C-alpha cells in the first residue's frame, strides 16, 4: 500500500499516509474542497417535481 498523497511507502503510524504531513494535506483537501453535508445536499435533488397542470380544454 502506498500513500494516496505522494505515493511513498505508507507508515503504519499514519496509515494510509506516509507521514503526518500527508495526512494533513488530505485533511486540508477535505476542509477546503467539496465538503457537503449529505442530507442537505441530497434534499434538493430528491424533491419530487410538482404534478403537471391538467389541460384546460
Ligand atoms: Zn505521503
């Protein structure tokens, strides 16, 4: 197994990373990247569309 950040050999102490530095890099990506709360993000997409208006003729 290799570090997902820099592909070096993983250190068991910082698994799955090779060092604390790479673990911090990964954490930083989490915090600054697309961090979304699943429940709130899914809400908009899963809302059912309103029923179509019946034809008035
Ligand atoms: Zn690394």
